[in-house]
C-alpha cells in the first residue's frame, strides 16, 4: 500500500469490444476494417432520413456468448435506447445503445497477476450498442476534418466492471483476461491496434482504510494493453500528488497521450453531455428466450480456465506453463495437437514455449500456418525421450526443420545425427582416451575432480558429439573412480 | 376519355387493365391538373413528370399483354405522396429549408408497394414542415389552400395530399399521421382519411417525426378507393421492425356487409370546445346509422383530457432526437461552413428549421433532460399506457367508436398560427388513437351552413381496418 503514499486506488474498466459478425448491427453492410472511406455504407448506417434499424441476430448471439462465458445473467427482455449527442461521425445525432435494461447483468472475471497471484473482479453489466464513424482530423495544410462512416453501425458490446480493482497491474490482468475470453469465444478479435477492442478506465483514490470512494476521473484513448496499465498508473500518481499537496480531484475525462506518457483533461465543453436517453422507438424490445440461451451455452467453446485445467490434469504440466500455453487459442490448439503425437507433456510444453515461440517471435510467422507442424515437434520430443537423439541434437534438428521444413527422420539421416549409447563402443573410446592422458588421470585421482569435464569433452570430440552424455558420464565415473 | 375528375381509382384501374383507359393519358391529365389547379392551391412541392410517364407507359404495356390483372389493383392510378416519403431521383424536402438539395438514394417501402400495385407517382405534396402542424401553414414552400375556399386552411400536416384529392387532381394520395395529420385535413377538405393501425404500413422511408406514432396514411374520395389504397401499401416489411405481420383480408371484396355495428359514443369527445354545427352533424350521422340498424352506446374514455399533453411530450421528445441528424454535416443546408463546428451546427439549424419545428425540438429536448425526464417523459409514457387501456376496455363493449374528427370545420389562414396551444387542440379527437396505435378514419359527412365540409371519425380495435371501411361505405351510401 505504501506504493501510493497511503492511498488506495479504486479502478473500474469499461471495455468496448467490436463483435465479429458478418454484417453490421442494424443493416446488411459488411462489418469489415480497412476498406476505402465511406464504401461500407447504406441509408441505414448513414442515418439517412426515413431509414430504420433492424437488429442483427448474430450480434445478439455473440453478446449472449460473452455473457455466458463470464457467468453473467442473460436478460430475457432488454431494451434499446437512444444516447443523444451531436458529433459529425454520429450521423443520426444519437447512438443506439442499451441503458436501463441491458442484455447482460453480473458475471465475474478471474485473472492472475504476473507473479501468479489470483484475483477476480465482478461485472456490473454487458450491453449491446452500435459504433460511431471516425473523424479524420486535418493533416498539416488541410483545414477540414473528414468523416469516414464505414465503422458506423459496427456491433459492439460494452463490458462494465465493478470498481473492484486496486492497482494498475490488476487492471492489466483483468483486461488481458477479458480479451482472452473474447478471443476464445470468437466474440471479438481483441485487436487494440485496429480499435476492435477499446478500454476506458474510471479511477479514484482514497486513504487506505477509508470506505467511501474518492472523486473519480475517466481516462480514455489508450491503444495497448500496457498503455492501459501505464495510463492508470499515471492517473493514480497524479491524483495522489494532488491530494497530498492539499488539492482535490475534479471529475473529468482525460485523454491518454501515449507518446508523451501523460493523461490530460478534455475541454470541459466536450464532456459536459446530457445524453437524454430514452427508449429507441424504432426497435421492439429484445426478447431472448431460454431455448436460445441454452443453445448458445451448448455450443460454447472451451474457455481459457477450462483449457488450462485440462492441460494441467491431462498433460501433467505446471500451472505456469498451462497459463502460457493457453494464452491464445491458436497456441493452445497447437500444443493440444502436439499432445496427440506424444505422451511427454512437460518436454512438449518446454519445446513449444521456448523453442517454437522463440522462433515465431523473431520471424513473426503465424503459429497456425507455421511450417513446423505439431506432429513434427512431437517427433523431436519422442526422439529425445527414447534417447535416439540428445537434447543438443534436438536443437540442431529443430533449427533445420525451421529452415527446410523437413521431418526429424530425414534431418537425422542427412546429418548422421545418431546418438551412440552402445557401452562397448563407448568403453573402447574411453579406454583409449584414459591411456592417452595419464597425467590428467593422476590429477583427477589426486582430488582435482573438476577435470572430469575434460574427459567428457574428449569423448564427445571423438564421437563428433553423438555419444549419449548420460552413458558417457556413467562409464567415465566407473573407470576413473574405480 | 370520360371526365377524369369524376373517375374513382377503382374505375381507373379497371379501365386501364381492360385497355379502355390509358395510364399515360391519366398521368398526363393528373400532371396537367397538378401544374394548374394544384399550383393555385399550392398542393405540390415537386411534380414527378418524367418518372410518372415512364411508369404509366410500363403499366399500359403490361395491360396490352393482359398480364397486369389482378396483381395491379391500382394499375395506372395517379397517386400523390407527401413530401416526407422517400422517392428516388426527386427531392424529399419535408417542406423544410434544412433539406435543401437532398435527394434520397432509396425508395420508401410504401412507394415500392404502390408502384408494384401499378400506381403512378405523379408528385410530392406540400405539408407542414416535418409534419408538425394542423393547418399546413408551417411550410417553407408556403401554405396550402383549402380547395373549398382558398381563404381557408386545408388542415395539416398532410394538407397538400388532402387538397390534391379534394381538388380531384388524384383519386388517391398518401400523407402521414402522427396525431391526426391525415384525418383532420380529410375532415376539413371533405375526403376520406385513414390512420392505419400502428405497424400497418411500413415506415421505412418515411422521414420520422415521432417514430412511435408515425404512420403513412391514405386519402381518397370513396370508401372503396381508400380500402384499395391501404391494401396496396400495407404489409410487414423486413426493413421496419415495428411493422406487423397481419393477414389482411381483401378489403374491397368485403366492403358491402349486412353487419350491424355496436358503436360507442365517448362522452368526453362531445364536451366543451366542440363547435355546435360539427356536433349536430355527428349526431345526424348517428341518427342515420341508427335508422339502418346499428346500435349506439355512451362510453367513457377517461384519459381523453390528458391526451394532448401526453401527445406533445412524447412526440416532441422523439422529434428532438429524430431531427438531430439535420446538422449540416452530410446533406441538405449548411450555413457558416467555414466557422467552427458548433457555430456551423447552430447557424444551420437556426436558419434551416421553422418556428414550430424549433418549438418542438426545444420542448422535446427539455422533457428528456436530466432532472425533467421522470416528471415529463416517463410520466407521459405511463399515461399513454392508460390511454391505450381506455381503448382496450372500450372495445370490449363496442365494435367501433364514433366522434367528430376535428372540433371545428376549416378555419381561416392565419387565424391560429400565432396561438400554438389553440392550434394543438385541433388534434384533440385524433391524438388519443395515435398514442394508442388504434386505426381511425375520417368520413366526409354533411356541411356547415357556410358549406364547409365536416368529418365524422370512427375508431376501431387494432387491425380492424375492415370495420372502418365497412362503416365508411355504409355512411357514404346512406348519405347519398
């Protein structure tokens, strides 16, 4: 607690996630990113006079999926409402959202901090709404803001947490876990760079031990997961400093500036909105019956925690490894497939985590299409296990696999990488080395046992690295100590 | 060609389908009248000559091949539509300066349905700006005059569509209703005006005033024609979530009936504020129908005196939001475009909207504002539910409700324009049914001693338009 000079932060997050649907939420336009400006539009999403919204069933289904994934309650009847404000990228002059009767209530996110501490945070609600367009503010030399309405009507869910997080690290852990669940359920791509996932933070601080919340501010405009953590940390420190110096926090909306690492208040004019919510008369109440809810539940994919527990139980791996391996569905699927071809869960986990991820990180390749397929990694693991190759050889094999995409067998054959475990053959070599190095044998026998490595090195040199190190060690010890 | 002005839509369609009348000739006549007599009463904002003549030629071609019947019940019938209904290639102005230059890139579903039925869209009619008004004086394009007497208002907001039918420029026109905008002018001009059940005709393409009560609504000179018009336009539309799936009967075939209706007389609709002559005329209609075997019963709709207040709170709230899109950014008028955003917004909207529209935007913004929402919008929504229950209860006892359509006959241009509260009372007998979603029809019946038309209104349970057409037909036949 001393981290913030006797103050305790109170943090709540509002996460906006774009739903991965074929079409937009209220019209048939394609829900896509990166198309030329204003090409994915129609009278409905342009808000032309007389056009009317019709709700996209797939968007509702995705929302239900997320609500169930976090253990929330899907409301059988929810109501759309208009949130009224003027802005050029909001062509109707209102956003269709949900207000006092959202589709989802409650739920809880269980997450871990980087040191492994387990935490959880409850959710207030999840509601469905439409995204606005984008204002492209003037570049140098231009005098007009341009508006791209392609994003108008992209379906969103807003996931609102309770103010239950107490540090920037918790907020980071929570946010990453929400992203992971969104990706697992294919509700949202989770891509922050493209704006598919956005996060606003409500932050206040209070003296440790005080029940009552302090005045909160809202920080927006973060564009990475770590950026969220940094912005929250910045804002906590700003508030604490303010209070320490005898000042007080004023309710405000701040924008995070990633390049300068500061959050600054918006002009008060821009934030003093009275949204004048009222029920959207162009849409009927959203009725979701239990049959529909059960149907979505039955088709729910395995969630991150379930997968992680299964990995620990079935593949006998450590919880930390399970956490790393279930980070994304593509990685978890890869590891799952490796395990179809081998029984050694731990070795396989090590190989996927250190070797494979290392290579992918450097190359930027996509794991699901990478040329080293799960069965090829399993081959290596199995050959290590059966002592056909040593760990060191395995690395050579893998490096060649990454290079050429050839199978382990082919590489081993081509490079002659066969491990010598035959004791007779090795003893003959050892004997000749011992007789050729009597001086060193004497040194060893007189107590300088650290010279043991010299003999191992000689055997390896003699066998071009193909000797089984375990066997060599055992035989050398017998000879020298005997 | 027989006298165009005396032909009903039914006669025109039958004639065109039989090859006895030419849709092109009918369209030319309608356009000619729109340009002459229509101009004298300022009924039209735009004449859709080019497309109308093409459509008419296509209908004639189908008729020649003998393939139009019966899928085109309005084959070759010239139809006018209110200028808040989207129709590709022609401006949709809503009689507002703010929509200057706006041409919709899509057709309203209603327009598609009409064209499929063989109708020829000959023009876009004048109206109160954004359908807000009861006299058609709130138009950027000037007031419409009542065909009966050019000194008088035609009623509103669908004044242009109504006057075009009354002037016999077209046998059928479509307006829109939010609280009486077709029934009230129908009464003042002496034609039939139907407000369909909410959800009967798709609103897709109708520029919204108050989404929860807006309905596209037909006008005609006979009960049969208005039934045909409704039939052609109605139906569930995938583009309008609030449109309703309903198995509509073929109304024109069921028009003649021996059925004896049980009709309720709501005492609240005959109270203070009702003009004596209008009252006497409605009483005459009751006597006439009684003579024909229909029975009458006094009923009560206790929430009636709250309806106008509730109506103006709810519809203004919705309007304040619906009209937010007219901001100078995307289409229509833009003023002070070289200034900052807020200045551009306020200058554009100040210059683009008329006084009545501004009044309602301000009222609507107020009732939705933090601190006032509960007291106004929320409370009005609750009373609206009570109004709906009033009707539900009443229709447990009676088949139909009879009342005056408007408290007075047509009044003078300028007479009420500076007194909005008095003007708002023009909707006192029509607004309740709009809030409740029930269908209603205004039937021309009788005249004042000055020769001004009077309208008798019938209201029915949800989706019982058939009874409205039948009673209209009965009253029309017994009056003549």
